[in-house]
């Protein structure tokens, strides 16, 4: 099936934060450098997944693996961004525990060549909690510093928007695929729109002062 226009647009938007990060890399702090790496990995994942699909190769193993890579990178980004030792410990623990659980679940209960909806949903739920914790730390900081000038505000907003919005896609993806292709296509369009929004929010974060 030909890729709709929105599908091509969403792939192109992965490169917007990558280009911005490349131009500003020397001026970026550790948090935004980690974000730059996440954006680069996400762009590569998107292009490789698209290419595999065009050649008729199942790209689901790549998508399943990206779930855990994305989680680890976001956890490291938030760990770098916060000041609280307790939150740093929480984020550090999350990037160790979740991959271990993912490997165990993937090895024992899931098929690598099908969407692992259970772990995708768990990942998004945990990312929401991590983003809320990071946002809460920011809100409790210096009230004289505008939210919009803080990269963590835009990063956490992107994570919250995408993670909360994709529960339907990942939670019901296999069900829609097997029972109602129209709903599956509609859900995937919503997913692309959320990815575009999060990529633009990541770009805004990269344009902030580190």
C-alpha cells in the first residue's frame, strides 16, 4: 500500500531536530546532547523502517527494539536535566529495570515479528510518569525563569503529548490490524501527527539555551 502524504511528512520531520542539533551541537549542554542523540537514533529508525517496508521486509523487530532504546534515552535525558538526587536515582533505576523486564517479556511471551503491545503500553505509561516527575521538578524551581526558556519543559511536553496520545495505537494496534484495517490506518495517522508534533517540540527544546 502506498505511504500517505502524512507518512512522508512525519519521516521528514525527524530530520528537523537533527539538523538544528548539528548546527548548535558545540553550544549544547549534556541534556540537549542526549536529546540530539535520541533524535538521530529516531531518524535512523524511521528511515530504516521505511526502507524495510518498501522492500517487503517485516520491520516490526526494529520497531519493538526501538521501544526500549527510546525509553532508555528519555530516562537518561531526564536524569541529566533534573537536580534532585532522588529523581536522578529514580531515572537511573528506570533505565535499568525497564530494559531487563522488556528482554524477559520479549523472550518469554512475545513474538519479535509482531507488535509487542504490552511492553509498548507499559513504556508509554512509564514515560508519562517520568515526564510528570521532570516537569514537577521544573515547576518547583525558580519562578523567575520562564518555562519556555527551559529545555526540559519542551522535552517533557513532547513526551507527555506523544506517550498519552499513542495508548490507542499501541494498546489496540494488533486488534485493529486483524479486525478493522480502516481503524488501524486512522490510528496510525494519529500516531504520525503526534510524532510530527513531538519532533517540533524537541526542535524547540534544542533552540533553548542549555
